[in-house]
C-alpha cells in the first residue's frame, strides 16, 4: 500500500511539472534609487509574468548597492592608538506579498585601518596629529537570489506569486519591491578612547529576470491549492505507513 502511494505522489509532481519544449526566453525589469542619506526606504512596482506567453520556470532578483561617505576619527587616548573605521550601509530588498520570503541584504562598505595614531593633541577637531577627516569614501556590493536555489516544493509554491494568469487582458498585475538602506558604520580602537563621525549616502539598483518556456502554457497550481495537495499526500503516506503489510 505504502509503495503505491509513493509512486502516485511522484506521478502527480511530474504531471504538474510537465512542459512543452519549444524554446526558452527571458523578460528583464530593472530600476535604480539615487544616492540619499541613510536611513531611507523606497518601493518599485514589478510587473508580474504574463502567464499567456509561456510557462514561468524561474525568477531571479539581483540587488546592487554603493555608498559615498565621509568619515573621521580622533584618538582621545594619552598614548598612540590603532583605529579602524568602517563606513557602511545595510541595503535590504524584499518582494512583498510572496508565500515564502523573497529578499536580499547587501552591505557596501569602505574599511580603513590607521596604525600608530599619535596621542590626543588636545583639540577634538578630527585633524591635527591625533585626528583625520576622510572624504569621498566609496564601496559597493551585490547579490542575487533565484528560485532555482529553492527546494522544488518551495519553488512550486513561490512561482505562482509572480504570475498573472490572464496576462495583458486586464492589465498586468504588479508586486511591490521594497528597498531599505540603513547606516551601519562604526569605529573600533585598541585603547577604548576614540571619537568618530560618519556621513553616509547610499544608492541601490535592482534587476528582476523571468526565465520561461515559450509555447503551450502549463497549468500552474495556486499556492494554497498546492499546499493542501501536499498536506493530503503527506497524510496518505503517513496512513500507509500505519497499515499492516
């Protein structure tokens, strides 16, 4: 009994994943957010995939960020000091309204190490012999997330969130991409006596890629329906395990 149930489960997944083999194509959307002082947040509307043109195979989100910063330090210790300044921003991007979180975090930064900074010169002005002001520090970072990295069951639940089944007929539905940039700069030293200052601006950009199979459109189960089906199959498998052989 249990063997038959497991075979049935495999056939069901194969049928849901069935596709024609006429060809593949991609649709790309991108946008950017200009340099702004941290902390900031903004949103962008992403068109869903037109479900009438093919079968959606994967979704990939790439997030890019950069900073332009000023930073300064002042050694307040009575002895020489080693100081590290990190100008940085934490940039977070999330596609809202998906069944499973679809998000990324990147941290563009600029790291500076200053060894043997002379003892405090008596004036906390980020200059002189014990201090320094650094202008125009830059850094960048990027990362990507693709549904192809998900477990197949999770991927099958997430993909329908990005599909507009009737396509252009009623105008493409959209999902919102939210971007947040927060300052995450800090200074460290080895004497426990340092003053620091940071002025940080951050910019971000994104790219969303739909990879799809052209030709006849495969039926795509709704996320809720798929969850119920999987739950039912799990219950059947569990019941089969309890039945006498």
